[in-house]
């Protein structure tokens, strides 16, 4: 009997604690149990329902890294940040600040007397954690060591941004070789803000082909960016890895890169299984010089290659884009790639999403495929009553836009993701037009949705309402840095829709509903 009484006391204590917990909640699941339970009034929402999209932010400081006066280390300098801009705009603004930063009693200006500029309409690309900076041709006037120091400064500065993992540096759209023959690739750079600059340079110099030795017999290990075609012709995206090359000729580099592409992505999602590109080559890759001083490489594939790409779910435009980006980003001086199928040169490639791409002179240049490069965002789909984080491809210039993230969530899982058991947490009939406005005020996102969206939630039902709500909350908090989300419907706060979630007030990210790892 004592044991029974003791158990009852424990049960009563547990219930009392649960009552206190519910009483302290301002928002979240829990309005369907007993409306008579004593609860605190929800926290008053600060801010009005947004009409259109607005972005604000507090002014802060950007950290720039420049070579110190002693020439041994990169030294941090700080400049005021520009609040309220998207990530791609921010990265370009930071690079411009870095290139223009003058010498002072602590640091030397990058480039010395050389005025450094950016190149092209989109001089700073960002996709999959990789920032690629395209410098103007004046950077070619720097010594190899000065150019390497400049590149390290760019990497250290940009990697201060949480989402940037590594940096590629090009000049006028081409990778730069760091030896007298112009053939030693720099590869992708990570941040080295506290390391000794002379030591880093010595490590790079040690990779050069020794005098009198054949480049084909000099192995190379390098960290680089590979670009993959996305399924269903959705563009290209990238990931990084360390690769070993048997030698340092352009042919060897090209074949090793194609071989690694064929083996598929290591962690990038939405990439189809590619056929063996090496076995499809009719001849070894053939490098040649261009009249403007750059180089090109010709890839000749066997007849039937295009059909094999199509069977794998890859259109020829996205495949050409992935090959071109992978080779030109890494192999020094490579201005473009020519692709032949049998005796026929490819002079146009087509994509349902991007249209027909004409190839002037049969040379695929990097800038042709800029629109193909997609960004990545994390969305939360449903699986087995839980939420699973999944990476989706989005417009790279809008990847940190809350509207773009919700739109990707609304698109739902693709065929491969559905085969893995993932389901759409939102009703099929809601779309981007149901997002009336999103604004970010500090660490809070205010989201104004349509009356149609509210009606679809109601029709979706009680059983799905919790995952529906937190799929949006988790997606937005994961990608924007916001800590809380507040929902409006046609400009008004709503307390109850399907009967499970109390919609008024603020929502925090709910990790308790998430699977432990990416689905």
C-alpha cells in the first residue's frame, strides 16, 4: 500500500509540474487539452504584420584581415557593417572594403601600389558554403607570393561569415597558377588568420614541379571545389574535397576531376547518379592555347554520351555547366572547355529551366553558366511523425531570403526524397503567393500569411498542425539566424486554427521534433 501511495504522490507531483510548464508557455502546442487550465497571457507581439518583405538589422562591425607590418601574420581590422542586405551583397561589400583598406601603422594595403578591382557583373559568387571571388586583371601584376597573400586575406575575411566554408580566387574568370609556368593550382582556401604567412607560402612552393622534372611525374594533393549537375535540370551546386593527382599536367587534372564527378557527391543532396565520364571519353583531354593568351581544354566523348546523360536525369546544359565550372575553377589559366560528341562539336546546349545556351566558337566559358549556379537552403520535411532537415537548391542570390526558404518548403520533397520516406509538411494548395510579407526585426521574423493559407491549415487537420507549424519555424530559424517567429494571417494574429497549436505570440525553434541527422 505504501508503494501505491508513493506512486500516486509522484504522479500528482508530475502533473503539477506539467501544469506549471503549460502555464508559462506563450506559444506552441497546447490549446486542445482543457481550456479551463490556468495559463499566462501570451507575450505581446512587438511589431505589425508586414505588407511586403522588409529586412532590418543592427549596425555592427565586419572583420577584415590584412598582412601585418611584420609580414608574418594576417592582422584583424574592423569596419562598420552594412545592415539589412542579403548575403551575396554582403560578401561583395566586404570584399570591396578589404581591397580598398589603406595601409596604417598595423597593416599593409593588399596589392601595395596596385589598385585591385573586381571583375564581371557578379564578382562574388556564393553557393554551398563556397565563395568565389573574381578579381580584375590588375591582380596579375602581383608577384606569386603577394597574390597568394591576397588570396589568404580574402579567405580569412570571408570565412568570418558563418556560412562561408572556403574561398576560390579567380582573375578575369580564370584560376591563377603560382609558378613560373603558370601551372600550379592554388585550389580552394580555408581560413588561416593566425598562421605564419612565410610558412604557408613555403608549403605552397613545395608543391611546384622541381626544375628539370616532368610535370606528369610530380604528384599533387589539393583541396578544391567540384560542381555537380542537380537532378531534373535544376542547375548546378558544389561541394569540396581533397583530391590526389598523379601529375600536374592539365590532362591529368581534368581526368581526375571527371573521375571524381563520376563517383558522385559525398554529402550534396539532389544530385543524380552520374555515368562514368572517363569511360565515355574517346580521347584524352586535349589542352590548347587561345589567341587571347588563355588556354582551353577539349573533351571528346563517344557517341551516345548525351543519351546516357539523359538517362541519368541530367540535361546536357547542366552537365556542361558542371564540367566547365569544375575544370576552370581549378586548372590554372583555363578559360573554357570545348565538348565534342564523336566528330560533332557541341555548339548549343539546352535546358528546360534555363533555355538554350549558345556556345560562341564551341567554347564553354564559365560566365555562360552563371545562372546555373544555385544556392542551398535547409528545409524541414516530415517523416514518421518527426521533422527531417533536408538541403534544397534555391536561387543563390536569394538563398538567405526568408521568402525563398518558405517557397522551397512549399515545393515539397522531390522524387528521390519521397522514396526516402519524406513527405510535404504543408498543404499542396499553398504557394508563394500566400506569403503576404516577411520582415525581420532583430532576432524575430514576422510572417504575414493569407486567409487561404489559414483555411488550408484548418483543412489539413489537427493531426498535422504541429509539424506544419514547426516545419516553417525551424526552416526560418535555421537559415536566417532568427530566434523566434511570429505569424499573422491577413494582418491579424489568430489564436486557434485546427485546434492544437496556439498561433498567437512567438515560436522558438523546436529541435525536439527533429530527427537526429539529415534525411
